[in-house]
C-alpha cells in the first residue's frame, strides 16, 4: 500500500490561501503558506488563513515549508503558522526576503531565523525524498515550481504561473526542465494559474507594459494613481518605466510598497532607469509638485490596494 497523501489546506477553487501538504512515509512537506483577503460579505475580517490544526499536531514530522514565490497568497500565512510551529523555510532569494518582511512584523517571531535560500539548481536530499525546483513565469521574479521526488513518483507543484514567450530572462519558465521532469513518472501535478477556466490566450506582459505607458501618455495633465499589490514586482517595474518615460516622479504610498521596492532594488530585481533621487518623491512633498508631474503607487495595508484606494476616493487620505 502506498504510504503517500496529498492534503490541500487552501487554494483549491479559491483565489489565494495556497497551502498543500504532501506526506511521504510519515514525513510532511508543505508547499506555500498563503492567505487570502476577505470576500465582501466577510465584514470585520482582515485576512483568511488556512486551518493549521493538523499540522500543529504533527509538527515534529514537518520537513519544511517550500515557497513558490513572494506574494501574500503564498507567504502571507507564515507569520500565523510560525507562531504555532517552528519549522525551516525554503525559498528563492527574493521570496525569502519578502517572507522576512512579513514575519518580522510579529514580535513573537523576532528570534526566528530558520531560512534557507535555494534556486532552480538546488536539490535537497531528505533520504527517501528529494526536493528540487524549476523556474516559472509569474508577475514576480524568482518564482519557482517544486518537484518532490518520492519512491512512488514525482509530485509537481507549480505555484502561480503562466506561459509567456515575451517574458524577460528573470521571469521565464524553464521549458527544458519541465520536459526533463515529465520524462520521469509524475504521480500528481498541483497546478495553479488564475483564469484557467477561460478560453484563449492570456495577455503577455509586454502588451500590459505598452498599455500602462499609453495610459500615462494619454493623461498628460492629470495626476496618475496606480493601485497594485505591493509584491507585484513586474507591475511596479512597468510603472517605473512609464513614470520615467513621461518625465514624472513616483510617490510610494504606504510602508508595504516602500519596503518591497527597497528590497527589490537592493537585490537588483528592479531596474531604475534614472537615479533614485530623481525618480522618487516623498508622499508629504507630493502636494508641492504639479499633478501632471506625479504618479502615486499605492497598496494600502498589508499590500491590499482596494481599501486604501477607496479611502482616497472618499477624501479620507491625509495627503491625497
């Protein structure tokens, strides 16, 4: 009898809260630990996280948490989970740095430091199980899929991904690696891609970048406010490029977006066409600039953009 189980703790037929556990011979391997933002009928709820009860009871069997990327739907539940269990975390350089930003906000986790940086070439031997990785295309660089090699076959977890032949090198899916994995026995594929129920091709990122630039150029006399998820690095890069191309300055509205942008710049995951001092302007000083010269990039609390955008529209923001 095969001693292998796959348990989804979230992410199935819902947008966010991604978390799976694969149990192999009494050892538990966790893929992602994400949250989701509440639906409109969940009044008074800040975030929704998976139910960790089973994992807490079996924490001594957990080999680690393997992260696919640095968005909240993959790492957002880590601060809640790590307060209950102390287990190692594995992820790419950017993913680990973004996870640290989320975790350090919890005073109870001030001493946590069991981080392990991996990349697409890493292979980790756990005895009966090996864990390896492959590059995927997503709206954030350093996104990885996970391959769990077991005595019964491979379990492949993609994380959020799409195929985009126009993606630059740091965002590109490793097709050759996928072929290599597929030549072995794949017991299960845990795939995650928004809009899979829709027919036709998804829009490639180069067209989205062109759309953003056209929108900036079409509104020459107006202030531009962009609402985006804080960790959507590719979208932030497109906003930066359009800001520079239209000779504006960029305002980062909120601690989340500022922390993410500073981290991405430090790791060279964001490219600045001009010096920082000429690109960025402080939120408090934005009112001194003509509207036609500013772009406000905002994300709101915990990187969720809609609530703060609503506050701006209602005149409740102290600066805008």
